[in-house]
C-alpha cells in the first residue's frame, strides 16, 4: 500500500513539474509574440532585483542606526524602543525576502 502511495505521489509531483515548466514556456512564447523578448524580461527582473537589494540595504542601515540609538539611551521607555527596532527588523526581513523572490524570478527566466 505504501508503495502505491509513493508511486502516486511521485507521479503527481512529476506531472506538476511538467505542467509548471510548460506554463513558463507558454508565457515566454506569448510575450515574444507581442514583441517582448525573453532578454527584455530578464533585464527587467535584474533591474527589479537590484532595486530590491538597494531597498533592503537601506532598511538594514536604518535598523542598524535605530539599534545604535537604543544602546545609547539613558533610562527611558525601553519597550517602545524595542518595538521600534523590531519594526525596522521586520521591514528589513521583508525587503530581504523580496530580493530573494526577485532572484528566483531572474533564475526562472535565465
């Protein structure tokens, strides 16, 4: 019984991979028919990845500045400072994930 389930799951996984790879080729073929070449899509995705990386860099720099500021506080409300710093961290994390997504988009085209 386990063998049948394993074979069935393998078949579904293989079929899904085939369908998804076919979708990408269909997408690029359709785009070329309307005058947008694969190299143009690649250039756009590289530029998007560069922009996302720059935004991530700025978010990280801002979070680092906030952290440095927190270390220099004299008393004050530490929880508010922590929450502010944590928000900056989360923004940096989101920006880094966007960079990873953009890189995946580039790899899909390439």
